[in-house]
C-alpha cells in the first residue's frame, strides 16, 4: 500500500484599492469550513506585513483527491463572488506536492544534463 503524498495550495489574492478590509473579512469565512473539510491538515489566511492589499490563503491536504474534492465544494464559491464583485484585483493560485531530497537532487541532475546536451548540439 502506497503512502499518500501531502499536497498544498497557495492563493495570493490582491484587493482592489480600498477593498482590503472587505476582502479579508470575506476570505476569513473560509477558515473554519476548510479546516473541517475531509483531508485538510492545515488551512490559514494571512495578511501581508508589507502590502496592505495582499492576502495569502493556504491549505495542506493529505492527498490530491481530497484537495480536488475541496475545490469543488460550495465554500469555494467565495472566490468567484469576490472576482465578480470587483473586490479582487489579482488572484494567483498554485498547487504543490511534497518531494524528497533524493527526488529534488535527481530532478536537478536531469535538468543539468539536459542543459549540457543542448549546449553541445
């Protein structure tokens, strides 16, 4: 039986000028329902110390299927609403998976070898 690979998401959400307080309040509605979602290991909302309009929504999940299932829940509708209501200026969303040190080293060496082959040709 294979061990599940933890995955995460990070969404950098920038408020339109003058809308940051509203954005933070609306995003905060995600915290408790998300923490209760099946497979959620951690969920947080953070506000930038250097940029009053920038917020970070992040979550860690036991595996890809649980994270994907979460993305399809009604609680996620808040993002569409914020964009439609012009509260959000930009939305930068990414997903990640854990990698071992050995895999990272292997990927680096394969990438380096590919670059050397391109230089040689």
